[in-house]
C-alpha cells in the first residue's frame, strides 16, 4: 500500500510517520528535547531487531533504518531458497503454489541474527532488543537467542506470541519509544504487550496450513469435507479456530464484524491493518468497511511471504492493536453432536378378551357334542338317569 501523502499536503518531517507521528506529541517523554533538529542527530541507546514476519511497511522501515534491522526469513520453493528484500519472493511463491511445488519456510540462521547485532553495535548502540514472531510457529526466537550469546553488546530477546502486524505494531511502538530515549525495561514491557494484540485471518483452503504442520490433519479434512471456512486466530502463540463459517462470503462478513466489535471494545487508540496475498481488491473492500472503526488510517499490507507460504493465496487477515485489551480469543467450541433419534417404542401386545360369564354352559354343550353316539348311549338331549340301588348278582 502506498504510504505517501497527497500532493496538497506538506511532506512529513523526518522520524516516525502515520499514526505514530500523530501519537508522538502525547508520548513525549518528560525532559526530552522538543525538537530533534535543535539537538542534532538522535543517537539511540537501544537498537531494535525484528524479522520479516512483522510485516512492517517498507516506507516506514526506510525512515528508521539507522537503528532498526529487519532480518529476512527464507522461503524455499522446491530446492530454491528465496529471501525477502533481495528476491522477488511474492512472485516466486505465487508461481510455486500455483504449480503445486513443495513450499517450505525456515528460521533465519543464527549467523544472520549475529550480523544484525554486530551492525547495530557498529552504529553506536549500547543495547539491543530483538523482537520476533511466536516461538510456537517458528524457530526464529531460538536463533536470536543463540546469536545473542556472541553479540558484542547485550541483547534482550522477546517472543511476541503473535505474528504479522500484531507483532509489527509492537515493533513500531518500541522504535518510537527508543527514539524518545526510553530505557530497555520500558521497551521490553511494550514489546511483551504484543501478546495482547490480535490477528484474525481466513484462508480459502486449510491444506497449506496442514502441510506446514500449523494445524492438525483432522481439522483440514473436516474443513474440506464439510465445506467449513473457519476464521482462525493466534492465541498464546498457537493458531486456533476462532469461529466456524459455512461459506466464503459469510467468512469475510464475519471477519469484518469481529474486527469492528473488537475495535469498539479497545477504544479510540485502536489500530487496524488488513493483510492479503493475491487479492488486493478484496482487502481494499475490507479496509473501506473498517475505515470508521479507527481514528487512524487502516493499513493494507501484503502478507509477508514467510506467512503466505503457509496460508496460501487468497488469505485475508485483520491485525488489531492498541487501546484496552478485550478478552483473549479462545478456541471455538466444538459443535454439539446431534442426539440420536429416539427408538420407537414397541407396540403393546393386544390383551386377550375377557371370558364371558356364560362360558360354562358353552363348555358343557361342547362336551355333550363330543360324546360317543350309538345304541344305548344316552341322548345328548336326555339327561342321564340317576343311579339306583345296587342289585344282587344272580346265578
């Protein structure tokens, strides 16, 4: 995104620009000089190092290049290694993803970190604060700690537990305060508050995140089979599912709604930025939707290549920082399993009909009918004769 000012406005003075420049008057430290020009060039006692995953705007980095170093993170497309700042990584990455090539990322080598520390020490800094993306997502923090052991000046390494401009906003704050002469302890506290910043993002497919080991295979399969387009976020350094949405159009609408709601909760000092990869028009639409949610300009910044390698093309993200921290986003609750349909109750067996009271005569009639018929047999209609007295036997 072009950060230059319109032609009818005077050019910005040297030093922090954008929202940082507007905040500078409020953050002027007691006893600090009112004008840098009157005091000559500023010599920072603390230098700042970060990584390319912070997504810092190029123009802003150029304004602070004297005491700020951004270490590029390598991206590997098949067997070729590309580095942001020296190669056209976005183009190579987009082509590699479109052709189905193997895309991987790696942490910077500790030697790269050490060279950045040595360069700042040569520029005159006495201390360095090294601010990096979540250690759960990359080994960059570990590389910085290894390099710090050989640094010519003391280095304080901070894991921001986040990524993109949620990390980058904290780096901007630290650079601004360092320029005003803030001590290392204050700078470290500001850098660690990056964990209070949030980033929400939506990807067309979860496959790249699964390949990179950033989410489980089961989540990717479910997202594909059920057509679920989750809104993801970073919490405690890990990628989690913040909300499940069924369609891509609803995903973008929910992404805007979530950002607007959190911006309102954070208050007037909130800062917003939109990240994209290969879909700038969609990002600009989101910028327009969020324009009234912040007193500051909503930035539109391409996603760093090291992050785009994992999200894939078409990602849209919103980074939120500043103001009062709302409740941290937690993992989405699993959808309740549908209860099984109740089994139909068996039909009751029919009860036997009650016997009639006049059943006894009927049984007697049936018995008489079944009696043998013949000479001397009693008639069925003649009652049997009563037995008489026993007669003596005659010879």
